[in-house]
C-alpha cells in the first residue's frame, strides 16, 4: 500500500511537524479543533533561539535538532 495515504487515526506529535512556521500553524489549528491559531509575535531569547508566541497562549521554538518544542517563558516580576 502506498505511504502517500495517511490514516485519520495516525497521531502526529509536535516534534514530528515540519520545521516551518506554516506547518506549525496548520498542526496547531488541527489540534485546536479547526479554529485557526495565529502567530502573535516572534522574538529571540537570550540563548539565541527564535521563539514564536501563538494565539493559543503558548510559545514554540525549534530544538537543537530543528524539531518544534513548547517554550516555557519565565514570567517577569
């Protein structure tokens, strides 16, 4: 059987998403029940990683292997 077809039940994890912002938006929108998730802002953290803050309330960056991860931001006092 061709691998071009993906069963609906196949789980896609955040770290499996292609390393582009558009792919992240598509994934997050699907995870959000089809309600569009947008990028609110982008900034570079002190370690030099580009962090993308999204409308779902979370921030994401790519790890050292180029895979998406959730970034925990330290609240400022």
